[in-house]
C-alpha cells in the first residue's frame, strides 16, 4: 500500500504537466496521415450544451441569404374596393 503522498509523487512524475494544451502530437499524427490540411473548411463544435443549435445556425449562415421575397400581389378586386 502506498501513502497518499507517495501516490501523488508518482502521479506528478508520470504527468509532469497539469494540462498539455499544445496540439504538437495531434499535428504530427495529422501530417503522418496526410490530413494536415484538409481540402475543405472544417469547423469543430464542442462543449456540453448548445452544439445542435450552434451547428444549425452555422449551417444557415453558410447556406447564404434566403431567396428574395417577391412583393405581395393584390387582386384587382381588392385594389378597386379600397380605392
């Protein structure tokens, strides 16, 4: 059995950094697989909540503006009645 202090010392020696935020290893794997630069834009959405709505809004934005609305036509009966 290890003491808590021994266990923590072991963990600190195995994982010298608290959090490795670099993408060096991921970039090396991507280069090795030949996917370092995809042929198209990639958007990664992560997190706990809101991914679905975020992707839906992004899809709508990327789809471009909605088609132009044609002006509302009125019938001649409506036009003559209101004149």
